[in-house]
């Protein structure tokens, strides 16, 4: 299990900012992931910057995110049973136990781009799932309904983060990770399609990044 020493507070600078409302306890990443984030920011033009939207989450925080999204889906789909609702929920919020989010180990970061201090138009707002399940799903990175400028902005973000070693979660344009299960899955197979049973990286086979779920981290003392 990662220890507090493996986590570092995110250091801001001219090309790296943090969303003002993000809690201090969440402004942390694994040291190696933080180094890569700094590398991505340094590669940006002088008038651009990365904006960190979310980083570290405890398992308790991930459970809260799961419960909020599950409840929203249950209201939107009263005809679905719990199994079907959970399957839909996993697309938007990682299962806190069975397939934990990279956020739980400080291996994932949600980001967007700023230009001259203003967020670039990415085609949808961060965390806005209003179009999920429709023919025009603007949360998915590869959304065909984007304008040319929106597509260019997403491509630029993915390219900068990719050059620093991150992979993007295809179902969320803002989510990037390194060293977690998603990173291993996409790096090895080029996709994160859970229906391909013969092409899945098992949690037990990829143990060097585990869930931060000890009482120490749950208490908010993440180093």
C-alpha cells in the first residue's frame, strides 16, 4: 500500500494551476505522477496552463462519488435493476472496491487547459453528465459532435499529457492517469473494454499501485 511519503502536494506555477474549490487534502499525487504533471505543464506555450480539477481521493470520497452518481442514474432510469444501474455507474465513477479509481492512489488527475487564465472550450463542462446515454455524449473524449476548435483543444490536451506518459480514460476527456490499472490496461491492450475477458489486466497482477484505504488516509493525513 502507498505510504504518505509517496505522495506530494501539487506545486503550482505559471503553467500549472489548481481549481480554487479543490480541498487541500485532494491536492496531492504520487511523486512520480506529480513529476509527469509538471513535465506536461512545462511543455505548454507561455500563454497556456494546465488546470487541475481533481487529484487524490480517499476511498470514502470515492464511495460518496459512486453513491451520488448511482442515485442520479436510478432517478433517470427507474426501470433498471441494481445490476444494470451499477454497470452504468461504473462508466462514470470507478468502483471503489472492485476496480478502484487511480484517484484513490494518487495516480490519476483530472485536468483541463487554460489560455491567458481562461478555460478553453472542451465541448462540455467538467463533471457534466447531462449528455451521457444520448446520441451526443460530450463526456466521451472522442465525441463526433464537437466543433473543430473543441476537437483541437481536446487533442492538444491529450497530446501534452500523453507526451508526459499519461493515458486518457476514453469515457471522460478530463481524466488522465499513470501507473494505475487503467494505465496498465490501455498501455497493454490499447483499450479499457471490460467485455473482453481475455484482454484484462487483473488487479492482483498489477499490485504496485494499491488503493489508499488505510485509517491514516481516511483521516485526511495523506502526507
